[in-house]
């Protein structure tokens, strides 16, 4: 059996806002996906941003750590950030494989000596478009099964601006050089994506509503009414992906996003290519 520690990147306020629009926390979303991809897995959830949070299972008794997205900003620091950095550092130094999306990538890059900050090229809201492998990522197992170019759910202002030493940038696009990365620290390996392979389109829609002001400020929608109309279309496409080919065409959403098994490739690859071989060793 696999024991997976799932760390919610949000502080208490962020978790409450996420539950209000999505009906579950980011960690609960991840746990549901991990247990579908690995039916033999048990997920242990923790909120390391909180003061006094304790691990439900010791790190050395876990096969992997997964860190979710967050509304926090690494550059702002503070105890909620520091506690999460300490957890990821401890896991990697103990040789525990770590996966993270969005916030998880920014935390891992920061503790390994890189820098995460507001992306000077602007945010990505809804979908990261035309992601492609770097030369170093051409044969990397994290991206196994991805086509030459793909789109993925993404919602972020911050990003990894300077990759750390002992890291390998695996994919990027015209908005961001670091869309996927491997980082080595201590005896551990981190695989992660700036985009969100864990998000269904209904959850993307809900998170866009939370970010409505930022989307309008970025000039991606003329007003909040237009943003809500776009979010409605994503939600409706999620509910009926086969019957709403018109929405998929209008929104430019391809099978790499629509089909769960394709959208979640990186998470499945992490489990199959990094976690399970270590379990068997």
C-alpha cells in the first residue's frame, strides 16, 4: 500500500474561500485524484500553513509528499510560508519524492536556491497554452505521453523566475519559461508543474470566479460579467464534454484538457515512474 501525504498550500482563510466556491479543499481534490490513479493508496491530509499543524503520518513512513496550489506568495514570507518550506525541505532531505503544482513548484524552487515572484510576462488564467518540452525535457518521464504541444489548466500570478541549482527545466511556453521542472535537493527528487493537472474544468471555473478582479485587471476580460460568462462556459463544458463540442471549439479546449487521463498525466507519471519504483526497491 502507498501512503501519500497531501499538504494543502492554503492558509485557513484560503481554504475557507476555496471550499466556498469549490465545495472541497485543494488537498481533498488532490486526494480524490491520487486514490483514483492508485487504488492501493491511502492519503493523509495536512495543512502545514497552520500554526501547530502536526503530520498525520511521519515523513519517513510516507511514500511521497504532494503539495497543492495556494493563494499565498512565497516572496512575502511569513510563518505560513516558512512552515511549508520547512516541510518540503525535510521531505526532500529525507529522500521522500515530492510532487507539486503551481504553489508547490514555487516552494520547491525557493528552498533549493531559486526565486519565485510575480511573473513579469503576466498571469495565466484558465489555461496555459502551447506548452512544449525543452531539450532537457524531451525524454523526461514526468512528461511521458504528452504530445509535442499541449494546453493545461492554470491560474497564477507568481511563477519560478530563476530556477535553482541542480534543477532541470522540462517545459515552458511563451508566457513562462518554467512550466515543468525537476529539482534535486538532499537525497530527494521533486517533480512539478506550474500548471494544474489536478483541476477539472468546473474547478477552474470556480477558481476564476475567485480571481475575477485579477483577470479583469490583467486585461483578459473586459469586465467581471464577461469573466463569469467564460467561467459558465467552462463549467458547462465540464458537465457535458461530449455533447458540447460547440463550447470546446469556441473555448479552444482540446482532449489534453478534456480527457481526465490525459490531463492528469504528470500526476500518474509521478506515481508510476518515481514513487512506485522506490517502493519496490
